[in-house]
């Protein structure tokens, strides 16, 4: 269901990923209990950073986290001809082009869908067709490339959820980065460190409060 990060009383991080998916997260006295397929982990602090699956991790606690799954896809292909040497964003086509280890990765789509839905077989060819007019000396090869598809965690206002969960001491969330997960990973990691170890959240993340939509709804 998800792969949160647990921190024990000594503030040493332990990834629940080593024990498989987390099926239940619950408060047990003064600590948190994470139940996985292989083990039960206890910790005084937990960071839920499970991407599009984060809402299901905290739902059992009565926490509403409005994160929508948005499926993206990519093709990494050496193609034929002279490939582009620099990363390019094709704005009209909404396709990102990135050189990767002698090949080129074309990525796109932002299909709002269920977390368990499969990629339509028409979507990746559509990404390639949209990108092809931009390249005179290089053409991708769908039959010889590495295709990939994954879920982006999207939020209603485009901002991620990064911060403590009100009413649940020791529980934090870091998700909802949309298409900027890798881009924002370093600064988010620093914010998580400050929250978990130093009990403070950088001012830049005030707008990313976990309960911001709940506060608006009850005004």
C-alpha cells in the first residue's frame, strides 16, 4: 500500500520498504505501529512519502489527503540519426526530451486516473507523434526502446503536501509533487530532515500545509 519512513526513539531512520508494503498505520500508546507483510515496525515518528498511494496509508486514521493519481509515460530510445544533446521541453507538445546514457528519453502525458488503472496503449505512440516534428536529424524507435509508465501524485492547487499531520503527533507527509518529484526531491528531503530531527518546518513550505484544504472548507 505504501512505503513510509519510520524513525525510532534515537532518531535513526528506518525505511519500511525493507519489510514490504505497509498495510496498516496506527497509533500505539506513545508510538506509531506500521504493519507490513513481513514485520511490525514501531517508531516515534513516521514520514508518509508514498506518492500517489499516500492517501490510502493515512485514510485509516481519518486523515483526508486529496492526492489524485496522474499517469505519465516515457520511451527511452537510441533512435536513428543524430540525437539531441541537451534536455529540451517541447511546450506546445507537452513532451520532455532528455539525453540518457547514449539514448534519448521522451516523456509526457498527465492522465488523471485510478491508481490501479493501466496505461492506454495509444498514449505512448501519441507522445512520439507529438515530438517527431521537432527533430530533423533524429527519430525515436518505438519498437526498440524501453517503455515506462508510472503515477504522478497531483494535488488540486499544484503544490505538494509537506508537513506534520495536525492532531497526529509524530506523523508527517511529503507527497503530491506532480511532475516535479525529482526536481523538488532535494529541498523536500531537507524539509523532512528539519521536521523530524529539529521540529521545525522551513517558511517556504508554509503554503504546503497538509490541512490547507480542510481549513478552507470550514471557513
